[in-house]
C-alpha cells in the first residue's frame, strides 16, 4: 500500500508517516521504481500502536524506547508501567493545579459580588485581576 493508504487506514496524515520515518519510529520503507513508498499491514499496526500510546499520554521518545525493547526481543512492560505511573503522577499534579485555579476563580467570582464596580481603587483595568495578582498561587506561563 502507498503512504496515502497507510495514512487513511491508520487515521493519520501522510506527513505524520513521513515524520515517524524521520525520527526512526517507522523504518524507511521499500520504494517502487517511481520512488513511491510501499508499506504493508505491519506498518498499519505500528502506526495504530503509536497513536494509541500517544492517546495515553506517552511521548514519541518513550514510544520509540518501547519499540526498541521489541527490536531487542525484550518485553517492554516494566518500562511501560513506569512510564504510565509517571504519567498518572503528572495528571494528578495537573488536576491539583486546575483545582487550585478553580478555587481561585470561584473566590474571585464571589469577590465580584461584594466589590464595587471597575474604576474604583488603583488595581489596574479590573480590580478582580488586581486581587489575582496578590494571590500566593504561582503564575502560569504561556
């Protein structure tokens, strides 16, 4: 099958296939005399595996390491378990940060009911944002 067919079957863009080849996740395929890449069913399975791993939060370098285990004839399950545990920890950290942000926003909303309108005081364009600047919560970076 050609790159467009692989991309369609795996649910990705052909550029994704080329990128996976470039970074070594997907081996360089055979080519036709005209230079078209030729793939087989194993490539569909591999790209589908990569996308499933990404949906679980794994990074491409981690996925590449999992594939390297397979190439060495080793089981990657212990490595995968460590990666997934770390991912759960990172998700827990993000949830905690989002909960803190939610609490802060709720507090500002309650404060808005008790505060005078904009223009009162010297808190910049909106006093509510001025209160947020005074919050001990660490600012997020874009």
